[in-house]
DNA sequence: GCATATCAAGAAAACGTTTACAAGAGATTT
DNA sequence: AAATCTCTTGTAAACGTTTTCTTGATATGC
C-alpha cells in the first residue's frame, strides 16, 4: 500500500513537504506543490486516516448510539443526522446496544475514549450508571429525548406535553368531544409520560373529569394498542374518542374497533401521535400529532457540531422541537 | 487522558507487559496480570483504539454505503447487518452519498484506503467508474442487489425473477386471472428489470399474450404508481389485475382505484412486491411477494465476514434470497 | 556590505499502541 | 556441571501521519 514516504521519495522531497502540500499549507512553493500532487495522483495515493487521526486526535466521526436499530422512527432520525454530518464532512457510526442496557453503557464508554469526536445518544430512559458516565464525560454528547431528567447534558426533544395538550384541547373545544380515553405508553419512557401529562392537563384545564377506567397501557406497539382498545370497548360506558400515545397503538385500535364491528369515527374516534408514514394510508386517515422526525436528527447533529467546534466550554442547551396537527378522518368533523 | 504508559509506571512494569496483560497473552504471570488489570481499572484506563488500529492494520469497523439514508427498506437491511456485526464485535459506519453518484465513488475510495475492514455496498446500478474502482478493490466488498452485472464481486440479492414468476403463475393458474397489467420500476434499477422479466416469462409460459398498453412505468413511488394506474384505468379495455413491481406503487394503485370509485378486488385486483410494513395495514390487505429484508442485511454481513476472516483469497459468491407469498384481500379468492 | 527578516524545506519528535527480538532467571537434560 | 530449554519481562521498532523546531538561502533595511 502506497504511503507518504513513497510519494516523498518519488518527488524528491521530505515527507513533511508532502504532508504540507496535501494539506494546503501556504509555506510550500506552488511548483513543488503541483509536482507533489501530480505524483500523489499517479501513485494513487490517499492518506491513511488512522494515522492522521492518531496524530491530530480527531476522527471526523460521530456516533449515533441507540437501543435498537430498525423502524420508521430510527430511519427518519438518522436521515436528519446523516444530512448534517455529511455537510460537515463527518462520518456516522451507528452503534446499537441491542436493547442490552449495560451494553449501551460499555459502548458509550468505549466510544468516549477514542475513535469518535462526538456522540448522539437516543435513550428511552437513563440508568444510574449511565448518569454517572454522562456526568464524567469528556466527549461532546447530545441526548435525544432525555430532557428534564438530566440537566447536565445537551438534549433535543419534541414538545410532547404541548403537542398533546394542543391536540386534546382541539378535540374538546373544536370537535366537541367530552369523553376521552387514553392508551398510554410504557411508564419508563419519557415521551410516553410527557404525553400522558399533557392529556391530563388539557382535561383539567377544560374542566373534564378523567375516567380511570379509560386509561390503559399499550406498550407503544400495535398489538398492545389493540389489546388496550379491546378492553376499553368491552366496558359498559365507552369514551367517544381514544387518544393513543403513538400511531402504532392507534393502528392497533383500528384493528380492535374493526373486530368489534364499529365504525371510525362515527362510533368512536381515534387519535395518534407521531404522524408515521403508515398513518396516511390506513382508512380512515388518522388524526395525529405531527412530529418532524427528521428535524430531531438534524437539530441533534447541529447542536453536537456546535459543541465540537467551539473551543471553550459551551453551556448546556435544550432544544425543543414543536409539533403540528394532522386532521384525518378518524375524528368527527369540526363544529361550526 | 490516561494511557498505557501511566498504567505501566503505576504497576512498575513495561508497557509491553501491560499490553500483553490487557490482551490476555498467556506469557504473563497471573499475579502480574491481576495487578495490572486492577491498576488499569483504578485509573479508568481504556486503550486508544486509533493507536491500536494503526499498528494492527485492522479497525473492527465495516461500512455500509448506500445512496440515500431513510425509509423502510434501508432500516430493515441495516438491522440485519447490525445484528451480525454486533455478534462479530464490529462497529458499523453508515455512509450515504446523498444520491450524488460521484460522491459514492469518492466515499468508496476513501474508505477503501483505510479505516474500515470491509464494505457493504447497496446500489441500484453501477457506473463505469464504479466498476473500475470495484475491479481494483483491495478491501473485502459485498454488494447488495448487484447480481449478474458484475461477476467479479460478491453479491447478495433477492430472487426477483423467481419471486415474480411464481406470483404471476399463481395469479394465472390458481386464481384464474388472464388479463394482467404491469406497473414497472425504473429501467436502471436491477430489481425492477428482473421483476419485469419474471412477469413476462410467466405470461409467456402460460400462453398469455402481453398487452403493451398495460405496461407503464411508475418510478417505484406512491405517486408514480397512482399516475400509472390512473392511465391504465382510463383505457377502454382494462386488465383484471395489476402487478405493481413494488408495494409503494401498489399503494398508489389503491388511491387511483379509489378515485375511480372502483372496488378492490371485485373490479380490479392489485398485487405488490416487497411486503413492506404498510401492506398489512391498507384495506384490503395487499397480496404481495414477501421479501425477507432483514435477511438480506444478515446474509450480506455474513458473506462479508467470511471474506474478512479468511486469509487466502476466497472465490466470489452470489447469495440469492428466496421470496415468499402473502395472499391478502386485494386479489380474488382461489378457484376450487 | 553587514545584520536581520522572510521563506521553503528538512529532521525529528510525537500520537499510543502491538510485537519481534533480546535477555535473564530458573528448570531440565545430558 | 555444562548445555539447553522454558518462561517471564523488557527494549525498541514499527504503524503513517502531523507539526515543532532547525537550517540554509534569499531578500530587505540600514
């Protein structure tokens, strides 16, 4: 494999000069530079990045660490991260812990020490040991969806509370619903708990009492949502609309409602959260809270690079991404 | 940052011994090893991977290069790759060319030279320059979906031809269809052209003539499929069933058919290819060719590691992944 | 015309490891 | 008892760059 020495020998200069020529250092004569570049090209030389990384203490790689690879959410976020990284001339290392908690910790520690210039961490929750590691971290880190729990590190997240609050208020005030059910997500999941809080607050602020029987956990999955919805539909008194804390569970509701031979939205309304691709294709189209998923990745990456590129210590930042509304056919139409 | 020297000093041994202890070299006294490991832990020492990579000429990183990050297909394939890489103790670098052709080439060249031990390449087609690079490659490479076009490099792909052929034969022989339309994909796309060939061969082998008017390009997208389907529906003589070369275009067909106020499958049948997540949720459920997407990633990674781990030159391999059938409600029910 | 500033290029150190080779001690063979 | 082998550890080279510090030459100022 051809290295800098070969180029230097061929060009009759020292390796230092070759290095300078390749890095556009001003203190190399234009003609020398041309000669070196020409020879480098002829020999098909490209610098060894590992060696460069070792000496410069920089890798131009950022890591994206998450529990599980796959799915819509992942693929959209990584798209945003990739876009920004690409424009900043960075490469992206994807590290999944395969849902093993302590693997996530080791991975993080592992990467912190070397190899990557920054880390984007996507975690549903934080273990104590993880907090410990984050507290003593040296590599720039941005966490997605960790807001509130750990003020010491940068975070980017969607406004779960406000998004839910607005949607529920809309259901009550503009669509006239007054009996609302809730299919919530796992309690250890930040997004899930924030959405539940938004739901409850909106009810309270609109003087609507919350029926405990209408609140069931659906595990953020299609089947979980289906099960939860079935239980609600089996009750004597049913809600007029069900707010599922994510679209997957809302899709589960569709299945349950179909198997009960009921109609959406005439018999019961369904509302989701996330605005996943699927939500546009199920019939009727789902009313849901739009989440600009790609933006989450973009913002996280931007924040990370801001940290990486500033020499002095930057203050911790928390970016909140606002949500939007998608009005589909799964809720009754607007009151006049 | 604590390095191997610090550990050596603290333990009163040479850095060589520390290195050996950490790498489980047998020729280090158990008590010495214990002492070293203890001190390493106390000092919170982890070896610098870059330095290790430089000397060992190995990075334990593989790259996954593709035109565009995002979407279902990507996310499933990367899941398979990640799974195998994880089990082999490898990290995964994702490099998108953002659809810029020559960026893909540079990226490839770039990575070839250093940094990664192997490359998985996902490409819809091969430019001449790309072929040139691949011919002179030194790093182990596996291409996804490049089969046939470039025998010199390892490939993993699904059996597009057989998958389509079987499905079309089934439509004709078991369901009794005899008038079949085709919405094909882009002509530069391997998968698309192979699927078209399977379609045509099945028709021929079953003595069914192919109506050129019923063959339209849909660009592999939802809107493309919708447009193509609309054109077919506007014809005087329509087919009984439309085979869309992927599920996205099939979903587009649903939209077009709805807007023509026709019923699936009574007025016209729709069949897709890919079995994407979505296909299970549209109504009626789509009849489609199942593609084990995760397996593609898995097999590609396995093949790559086989290459990486064998010292002698291995022969080129082409792995073909077989497809399956999903019978939904978008086609008429089986003849008795 | 001499001291000084400027400039291009080279020598060598540095980054943090792994590993080939050497060395010394103790055990084993002849 | 000398020779050989084995076992543990140390010394130093190597990986391929970047960069600091020199060096020598030429230009500039007086």
